[in-house]
C-alpha cells in the first residue's frame, strides 16, 4: 500500500465485477475505499446473471454430452436411456454457487481493507455520495473520486409483463422447480440464444422468436448460420423476421401473439429483449454527468465521465456490456484517477463469447467489416472436422477463422465456433492485442493433437509467399 494515497477516498456505487475490481485496485494503490452495494458483492452479474446463467449452461452442456456419448461408443443406462434433469436441484446448485461466489468476493474486499455498505448510493454533486440503508438516509460520504458501477436490469414490455411464474425475465428462471414443457424465448440476441440453447440441451421443447434475419445478428454470419442449423437439427423451432406483440399467461401456460397474426402456445415464455441501465435517481443530471438518451452514462476509454472525478464502468455505460470489460474498466478508472499507468480500452481488442452449444467467440475486426472495405484484410477458415483432436472428440460442428492485415500480415481478428471457444479465442486475442503477425503466431508450438493446432494451421495458410 502507498501511504501517500491514504487520504484519497474512492466511493464506489455498485459491487459488480467493475466495482469489485475498482475497489481492489484502489486498495492496492493505497486509497481509502468505500463500496456501496444493495444486493451483495458481485451484484447482478454474480447473483442473478452471469454466474447462474453460465452454471445452468454448463449443466446443459453436460446433459448434451451424455446424450451424444453413444457416438463415441459409450452407452449410458442402456441403448434408449433418457437423460433426466432435476431442475430444482440444478437451480439450487447454481444459486448456492452464486451466493458462495458473492461471499468469497466480500471476504476478499474486507481482507483488503475495503469498507462495504449494504445500501444504495446517490450523487450529491460530484464530490459526495448520500447513502441510504433500508430506504432511509444513513450518511453522506465525501469523495475525491466516485465510480459508478450500478449495472443494468432486464428490459420489460408493457404487453408482456413478467409474472415470475409463466412469463419470465432471465433473473426469474432460477425459481422454476420443474423443467418447462415448452419454452418460448422472445429475442434472439446473446441472452435469448444462450437460454434457448441451454433449455434445448436440458430436454425442453424450445421456440425462438426473432425479429431479425438471423439469430445473433451482431455475430459472424457464418457462425450465426451454423448455430441456426445446429438448433434446427436438435429440434428447435426458429421463427425469424417476426415480433411478439403481446404475451399472455393462461391457466396452463402462455400465449404469444405475433405481429403477423399468428399465436403460439407454450408452457413458459422467456423475455430476452435487452436491458436497461440502473441510472435513474442517481443524481447524475444535478452532478453534471452526461447521460445518453438510452439512460447509459457516457464514459470515455479510461471510464471517465463528463465530470473529471466521476467514472462509470460496466453495463450502466455506453460501452461494451460484458463482465470482463466492466472488470477492466474498473481497474483502468482507478489507475487513471490515482495517476498510475492506465491503458485506454480498445474495443477492437475485446474478446467476447456467446455461450451457446456450440460456443461462438470473436475478437478484433469482423469478416463483414473486411468485405465492406473498412479494413484491408485476408481471411482463412479452418473447419474443425478436419482437425485430428476434434475428430477424436466427436466434434461435428465448428470452425476457426483468422483475419490478417493485407501486406503486413498482422493478426487483426478471428472467430472460433465450437466447444470451449471461450478458451480457444485467447491466443488469437493475444495476437490482436500485441499485433503479432501470422508467421509469429504460426511459429508458436501447439500440442499435437489439439484444437489450437487449427489456429496455427490458419496462420500458416495466411503466410504470404510473395513477401520479400
């Protein structure tokens, strides 16, 4: 700890990944740190979003692997054995895991010397925070730096109000005691696609309602097309280019009224139609903190807002809504305010992952951007069924794409589709971050057999034999 910084008081509103990392960074640099969190350390990301959802997805992946084990010559419980899922036990486990993770994070902060207040915070100008506990004003904290890490919540529609029983947001799924007979997922973005994939793997009948031309409209087109194909082969009903006008709960299930006049019926409906930042009633306007029309706090690449000493990180900002980005923003914000080395966040260097089955991971420039001429690049695609390790594991669907800058052959992006894509994207992300050439990437040894070998194969294929 640095004693000279002990008078620098950092007040953080929100204890999700961004607030948590900001608190640890502040203590590491010797600041006095107070963290205000209303749910529990870890925030929605740990308690109701990322941790429980990815735990559910891990369980669903295990169920899918058991079902497909016969392709490897393994019979589980007889030839026609069905995989039985006890959803009540699954949900209890994931909520227990989330609570345990939150407790561990709280203990880590306490050991580091962070003061944790269980309550809510509101700006009183740009150098003070009013704390409320149980709805009553508790104290006023003077702060040299304020970090906003208040996150976001599921967006709801007036014509499809969640009731927590039949019409659900993703935070309400974990109260279900039995596996839905027919889950209708409204929304085909990342959240909708992930839960549709998970419940399909758990054994549900699933209908996915998409207003767009493709599932996952923001992802690589080849990846989205492959995922749609996998979904349909596994029995999912995908309705594209149509919107849900209204969702009603009935005595036995739900009715979803589509814009084209059709009505589909199921046992449950999951509304995955985006999120809303938790920025209302924070005193932002009075403090002079600029906010976008959407309610997101406007922050620059070091997480600084329009007020020099107020920073904003995570899903409440107009940046990238990823837990990993929130964590990086939290550290960057504190490094910047404390005068340490703060590297501005580069959107192009951010690796992201969609936890469907198969997973889709990406980093850097996209193939669409290359084709549109926004950047000059070469593309190499390796189908995973040609990879020895993928063959051994029985992987039927997936590919690796690598993008290299024309001329310099610097790695500028990539896409991985397949099991554990979230892990496999890392070497490509390192190459993008450090501006490695395809030759440098190809010269790095890979294990044989391994799926990472396909990354090296793509890099070798991008070698320009015409270079001097």
